[in-house]
């Protein structure tokens, strides 16, 4: 029997990481909606227009584009990181595989095909398209979520931009016209660069700095050059 089954506790403890971050996400999203409505209504008031009720703001393109532009950058970060760490390494970082393990690794190392175990996911033990699909499912889903959230950002961004255009008595743009505007790419690139910087900083700082008890850090006493070891 594995350790997870032997030490299984309450639902709340066993899922505390997901529950904590999920709750924090909802709280922060609610706070964003409140302050976003206040800022948006200030702008409408300055322009001599009627402020929006909270429910109206929640269903507005302005709120939707602010949310989705951050989502797409987060999913892009994970998509790039998941696929990038297959072949790219950083000596000394727990965020990297060991230098000599770069690549997709053997079926034995990955517990696939004939090397699948009794508790392995069902598709890991197959030798057809199901194994191929499942063995890349995490990165694929992250990539799909990025594309969908990027598409949602572009659509809601078009609507928000056109609302502003109409308030200024200017011509609205089509979706194709909006996604080549500075407004769209300014929103997009400012998020991309921050996510890429955060990943690079985590990879490098984790070589030399430690956080006792965190799987994102090496053990406190591990040598700086130790690679792919989590605490």
C-alpha cells in the first residue's frame, strides 16, 4: 500500500492546497469586480453617462476582458513551461530535471506500456493513440485553455474597445481589425512579459535560495549545483 493511502486524512486536509487557492481566487475575483465597477463608473460619470449597476458590470465586456487577459497569460506560462522543461534544463534548479534526463525519457522511466503499474492510469498502459494523447495531455490542455482564453480576450476586448469608440462617436472595429491594434497587443504583451519574467526568476532564484518544507525548493542543506531535487 502506498504512503498516500496509508496517510489519507480528512477531505479538507487532503485537498487544502486546491481549496485554499480556489477560495483565494474567488475572493480576489470578487474584489476585482468591486473596484473595477467603481473605476468604470467613475469614467462613465466623467463622460456624463449613466453608471452601471454591479450586475450589469459583471456581464459587461470591460470586466470580461480584464479577467480573460490575465487568464490567457497564466495558461500560456504553464503551457510553455510544461513543454519547455521536457528538453530545457537549468543546472542547480529544482524547477528543472536533472541535466542528463533532458528529453521525453524511456517508457520504463515514465511507467508506460509494458512498464505500467497496477495503479497507473488506464491509458498509460496502452500502446496506441490513447497513450500518445494521454502522455501529452497536461501540456495539450494548458495550450487549449490558453487559446480559448486568448480568443475570449480578443472577443471581449473588441466589444469593450468598440463601446469606447461609440462613446467617442468614432467608428467601431471588426474583430480582425481589433486584434492588430496597439490596444490589443499592449494588453497582451504586458501580461506575457510579466509571466515569463516570473518563471525565469523562480528558476534562477531557486538555485541559491531555499524555503524549508516547500516542494518548489531544494532541501535547505542541498548544494547549489544539485538539480531536480525537491525539498
